[in-house]
């Protein structure tokens, strides 16, 4: 590749002993600009870099076929993005330091969906639950668990449900969402 003052500068290609490789732009000896990074585990990132970090807009694909397309900040999903899993689950919305945070929509492969607020990777705040079997339902979630359905939106009547009835949707959905959050950082933060 290109060099300046004994440092990589400009377009270049680099291979590490573990098999990782980078093809892209360098500035002052660091990955900077557009590039493609293939990790030893088979993960691939293609997009923007800043001072060796994944930073800006890019696409990351894990060996298990998860695919994230969106904004990054210092090696973390941060800003707006979309992730999709092999089993059909997907999330599109806001991220903060690798976690769903802000507003977003999570869809399950069977057609169910949650559209609403997120905090630290979990449903938190007001959201709408969609399923094929029933009309959309508006509710309140805390730490990934539904705590309240808003029964009659015309009269704004709310009904609290017991923790036992909460298992109807929240436990199953929360487990699948958590499964999607696990180990997102492992591939991204591997030293090269």
C-alpha cells in the first residue's frame, strides 16, 4: 500500500498472523476512511473507520449470519441501525453503546412485533404490541417486562395485570430479545 513518513497513508492492504485482513484507507498509520475488515472468526465489517475504530456508517456480518447495518461510534452500534437474525427476527431503531435504546421496532419471525421505547437493550416505556391473532395493543414496559395494557384508548382506562399473567408475552419475547443482544461485542472488540 501507500506510505508517508514511514507510516501507512492512503490505500492499503494488511494481513495479520491470525488471518484477519484489512483492505482500505489509512491515515498516519491507522485505519481511517472507507475499508473492509475480515476478522479471524469470519466476521466481516465494511464501512467507515476513524483512527483504527469502526466509526461512522457500516455493515457488520457475524459468522452466525446476524447482520447489522447502521451507525457506529468507537466500535459500538450507536445511532440508528438495523439488525437481522437468521431466524427472521429483526430490530430497526436507535442504539446507544451497543444496546437498543430510544425508539425502535423489534419483529419476530412469526409476524409479532413491538414498536416503542427501549432503555439499555430492553423494552421500557410505552409501546405497541402486534400479533396476527389480535388487534394491536398499547402497553407500558419496564426492564423488558410488560406491566400494563392500556385497555380502552378512547376513555384512557388502564388495567394493571399480575406478574403471573405477564408471562403471556413478556417472558417469551424478553428471552428472544436478550438472546439477540448477547455477545454482540465479542467479535467487534477483538484486538487485531
